[in-house]
C-alpha cells in the first residue's frame, strides 16, 4: 500500500471517530433539551401565581418598598451574566457575553460603574482572562439549574441592592440571559431586574368599579416584603431555565453541523483515497507492461 | 360552589382541584377558607396546610413559607417547598 493511500485511510478513521463523538453529543443535547423545556413549562404556574399576587398588591395598596423604588442617583449598576459551563455550543456563550459587553458600554456611557455577577464557567473565564474583577460568580448548573441556584443568586443580588452604595451596594440590577424562542432561534436579551417595574393588572379597574377589597395578612407591607424577593427569585429562575434550554439547543445545532461536516470530510477523503489507489494500480500495471516490453525487445534483437 | 385550589411550588404544580375548605397556617395563626371568602393575600408560616377536597380524603401538605391568595373562590397557594404529606395526590 502506498504512503499516500495510508495517510488518507488514517485520516478517514480519525474523522469517523470524531463523528461518533459529535453524534453522541448531539443526541445527549437533544434529550436534555426536551427535559429543559418541560422544566421551563413546569415552572410557569409558580411564576404566574407570583406575578398575579404582586400586581394585586401593587394595584390594591399604596405600599412603597425598597425593591420597587428608583434610587435618585444611580452610580453603580450590577449586571448578571448567564453563560454556559461548557463549550461546544456554537456561538451561544459568546453571543450572550457580547450582549453583556454592549450593556456595560451603555451603562458606562451613562456614567455608571458596572459590577459584574457571573453565572457559568465560560463567562468567568472570559472575565478572568481579561483580568477584570467580578463581584460574584456561580458555576456548575448551567444546563440543569435548580431553584436553589436561583435563590442563591437572587439572595446575593438583593443583598447587594439593599446595601448602601458607599458600602459596595448597587443601585440597579440588569440581567443578561438568552431567551429560548424555539429550537432554531435563541436571542440574548437584557432585562432590568431591580428596581422592579411592577406590571399592574391587565385591565385597569374603571373608576366606578368596586375594587375587590383585598385583606392583607398580616399587613400589605409584610406581604410585599415576603412577595418581592420571591418575585425576583422566580424571574432569575426563569432566566436560568430559558438559558439552559437555549444552551442545549445551541449545542445540539452545533453538534449536528459538526457531524454533517465530518460526513462531508469522510466522503472527500474516501474519493481521494480511491484516486490514490487507482493511480497506484495504474502505475504498477504500466511498470509491468513496460518491463515485459523491454524484455520482449531485448530477446527479439538478440 | 366549591373552591378552585391550586398548589404550586417553585418547579412544578403540586396539586390542583376542587375543595370545600382550605386551612392554612399564616404568620398570624391558622386561617380557614370557605367558599365565598373575601379576597385575601396572606403570608404563610412553615407548617401544615389542609385541603378538604370535594371528593376523597383530606390532603395534608407541608409547606415551608410562601403565601396564599384568595379571590373569587380561587385559592392559590405558593410555596418554594411544598410536598403532599398524606392523602391522595390524584386530582
């Protein structure tokens, strides 16, 4: 076997190995994605119930709460960046990081200092590589976030928000995450989390309507106190779940195109190998024929 | 008219169905809800929550904090951690 042919055969083998791996990744991502979508759907009743309750309090009482009040002077803004822990997901992480950079640029343009909070190893390493300081980072749950993780992040963010600015607190909090639109489209988006903009009930009550008089146990302020952190938690949980579904969708797509590319490469190398084999055979035949002719000529002239 | 009860925790819907009475432990003491109750929003303490469905046995739920809202005979119980301790889980 010629050297050329051997090289092609070994390349085909290597690409076949890679193809098997990417195919397996694709299937894993696909099955996890279904799960992630189900979990997103399962968390919807909780989010809906909390949103209803918050808008009920906002509509039927005149309570002010630290989490809903705009600060007069905004000097420090926190940014929660939701990225993935692992790569091989196409442009997923770099898209969301880019969106974060844009937001940071915008905030700095408004004269605000940006305090990054980062979920996911990819975001952490991006910041570490550029030697930027990070207020807090979390990792290890990007493709299957639990509610406890959302709670942990929410606690840290609310804590930072309630601390005075001089003591390292922040005046507003933005979340940069990826929204799962469908299997093909996942868009990075920015949401301002705190101070909360409470969306009031869908239908504003007419002036002559008798408002259902809510009773608050023990008081409207206490109810709001208990509700708002939960609202923040559920918003963050939702962002994490959507990002997880997006990550898995992006990974599935990236791995699918990697598998397709591998197939393409195998095809091309097979063709090249065939050509190499054929030309080897042709050369051997012409050598034999040439040799035989030379022998025949030699014996004829003798 | 029975109460429409929905019990949700952070990651899933735990129970939903019709009930004739709901008893919950709020931070100010036990609160019983019967059909026709005035709209209320209450903060729950950790403890047991009892639901008496229109059919079947009483359901006891352990809830750790959260809140309960009532409006127009719709009862929504929201808790980070809620689990059915006894009674049927079928709805």
